[in-house]
C-alpha cells in the first residue's frame, strides 16, 4: 500500500461529491477476454477513508474475474471504474445481470464517455491524470478519473423500487381447519404490509400501494417506492408465513448518467438559518433551480449545488456576508458578493416577481443571486466581447471573478496551460521506453505469465479447499443417509399404516365438522324456542294462558322460508300472516303441509288460498279477534282467544259445508230435470 497526494490526482477540491470519502476500484483487462475461460484484471484501489485530506491510499493487484467479484462484495466500493464496460460483461444481458449483482450503493462508471467513448489517453490528458499504456496504469487512470467525478454511470435500473409482501408458504388444500390456517397466513401478510408501510412513512418516502385482499387479510401487497433499495428501511427476508422481496425497476435498455449532472458555471444565492435556502442562476441571468431544507447539513447542500453546476460567484442578501455563506464560498473557491446594505423586502419581491418559489427563504436566496447577476451583468458582457469564439466564455468569466485579473491575463494563462499540456504530450512521446531485446521481452512475458498463474493457482487452491469441504460434507451426509435408510426400512410399513389411518381420521373429522355445523344451526333454533319459553314470554305468561305465535311477514314462499329458518314451523303452531294477500295455490299448499293449529290473518286471503286451506282442514281466522303481543322477534296470544277463533272457524266451516252440500243437491236436481226434459 502507498499514499499519493491529492494534488497529484486532479484539482477537484471544488468538485467533490459522494465519490470521495469512500473506495474506488479501477479495473482494466490484463489478459484473456471476458468471453474466454479465465480473464485476469489489473485492479487499482483508491481508498480515501480515514486519511488526511491530501492523501489517498492506493493498492494494486492482478486478479481473476472471480476474485474481483469477491473483493467487490467484501469492500462494497462506491465506484467500479473502467474504460470499457464490456470488459466486465459479454453482452447487454450479461451487463444487466452484473449491474443487478453489484452491491447497493456501488456504481459502474465508464470514464471514457457514454455511447461513443473516447480513448482513455485523451480523457486522462484533458483532466491532468497520469496515463500509461500498461493495463495497471490504465486501471489507475480510470480510478483517478472516477474519483474526480469524470465519466458516466452505467445504469439499467430506475430509481424506483418494488417492495413485495406476499405469502411465505402455500395455503394448500384441506377441510375446515384449512380455513383457519389460510386466514392466519393472510392475516400475517396484512400485518407485515402494515409494518412495511409504517417504515416507509417514517423514512418520508413517496410510494404507491396495491393490495390483493383475500380471506382473512391480504395475499399480497405491492409497494412502488420512489427510492433506491439502499434508501429503503426494509430488507429482503422470509419469516414464517410471509416473505418480503425488493427489486429495482428495470429500464428499457442501458443508459448513461453523468456523474456530475450539470457543469455550467453558475451564480449561487444562499439564505442561511434554521431553514437553508439556495438558488442557482446561470451567467445569462436565467434561474436554473431553487431549493430549501430544514434537515440537510452543509455537505448535502454542497452536493445538491455541485449536481447543478460549478459555483463561481456566491451571493448573500445582507451586509456583511454571513459566516455560513462565507464557508460555502470557500468550499467552492468562488468569488463572493454582498450588497452595500441589506436588500429591502419590497425590492426582493419586485426582483423575484416572475419566479416561482415556496417560501420567504427561497425568495431571499433568489434575490441574492439575481442582484449579484445584475451587479456583474455589464462585466460579463465586456468579457464576452473580448473572448475568442473557440474559448470557453464561462471559464474565462469564472477565472476573472476568482483572480480579479484582466481578461487578457486570463487568456494568456489559459494559453500557457494548453502549451504545457502539449509539452507534456511531447515529453511523454519523447520519453517512451526504449525497444526491448527479445530476451527482455521474453522475461517480461514470463513474469506476466507467472503473475497470472500465481493468481490462478490461488483461485484453484481456494476451489480445492471448497471442494474438499464439500466432499467431507457429502461423505457425512451419505453416512447419515445410510443410517436413515436402514431406520426408514423398519418404519416404512408402520408409516404407511399410519398414513391410511390418518386419512380415515381426516375424513371422519370432515364429516364431524359438517355435523357440527348442522347441530349449531339446530342449536340456534332451540335457543330461539328456549327464548320464547323462558325469556320475555315467561314475564307475560304468568298464568300459563298464552301460546306462542309464529309470525310470517307476507304470505309468500320467501317469507315462509325466513320464518322456518329463524324459528321453525311445526304441526300445531299458531301462525300469524301479517299480510295474507297475494298467495297462490302452491304457497297455500305449502303452509297446509305444516298442519298449523290455526292461521291468523291480516287482510283477505285469495279465493284459491282460502279454498286450499279449507280443504286441508286448516282453521283460518281474522287476527283482529285475537290479541297478539309481540316480544322482541317473537309473539304470543291468549290461548282462550285462539280457541275462540278456532271455534268460530269451525262454526263457519260447518255452515260452509252445509251450504256446499245444499248447492251440490240443487245442482244434482237441476241436472236430473234437464235430462228428463231432453228425454
């Protein structure tokens, strides 16, 4: 391990993002090919953790692809940098699998560009990073460039994650007890989904929920969360009845995202305090973004700003500039601006009237940035007129602001920088290594081969150890299996017998459960009858002169079904038809089959129903003549009045029978006389 100075890396003091204070892997293929059997890689590890600000620890090694993956899993680097992503994957599908496998928080970065990458030598030269043609030097150049936030992240997944809560075991098939088992599983899924939702709410994450309700709870709950897996306070696991699966949503293809989203030179206005507000304005006066937060620290605000540009002018809205704003200015090594006196509120409102903002803090930050632009607008125009067309105008403006030098001096300095870089290129070409003799080339090839073979031997030894352990495990398992087989041979017949017996008992249990349901229904009916005999009925039937009455709301089959289901109708019961109209022959015949003691009616029966009940010898009497007392869902009537109603019916029935007999005799006589006349 060695240390390299931060100055030797690149001038990135003002461009630091989350890649710093972490581990960066630079890789370049050493020999072989990813499509072959055993490629080897030059690996350079830059470690900025637990070091001074001007030092970076560096390690170099030649590793196999398998060992490289083990190291990535172990160290979880912030970035795996390469000049060609297809040195780590055979095709797009293989690349997607590699990206899915990467630990959460590890980025694959192609430092040479996006769809049309540049030569690594050109990118390294442009950013002042040392470069050599050997694989180890190319790997180091890639790592240093990634540390300086140069390159594009290779992305195949959205920043949207699906959290799926589902059943951890099958509900299977079964009888009555299986319902209880299924209800328990679905209840567990519902409880687990509530815990996941609570965790997402506590983390203040945006999400959408889609649940599938089943018997007893949920069979599945799907959360679509606007966050990466590492930002979600839930992990993939399986526990008893439930399991939680986390998967990032895949994009349509491979996409490239720049490590620094925006690199334009910008003006930044800052309003510090309990709520920190920042505004970003371009050198042309356009408002690019505005943001306020009460929770983010200084580092988070700096990172937010870096993603939107390179701050060249940091402004405040008060005089003197607050210390917090001054700290931001020093962090970016930018020029500062403060008004001659505190900007009045009415002037802030007027200057920001055409810009949308959420609160007064954002308004103050916007006002600071816009007033700073107004104060420098003429200077920007003068500089722009003096800058040649092939020179970056914003870069010249930024250098003039920072150094307070003339435009001409800055242009000369930029020319000198270009000349030096060209001299470096020439120097590099002039100091190319001399041509090696055949013996020296052979020695170099042999040494490289030895390194690869040693790495391969290390992998093989590791594989042998793993296989030896596996063989021992298999031997032990074989011995245990033989003992188990001998034991099972003795028990197999008993197990078969017990399985048959178990099947018989399960069928019996199902039959008993069915009987239980029927008995429960009968018990409910008996409870209703007991209630009639022992509840409120007992309070009013002190002398035993009352009889229960079964109420039928309407003389229809449906109403009869309801009364039979709730209370039952037996022979000898008193039935009260609350609405006797409308019944036909079928309904009347069904009521007659119950053989009631008497039918009390409200309203008139149809002629058909009256005829059916009369022929069935079922007494029918008006309910007006009987006092019916309703108690809860039940009713009672005085037995004497019921008997009196039956007696009245019997008298009417006797008269009706006599009348029918008389009509029959008259009809016979009439028919006889008619026959005599015809004769």
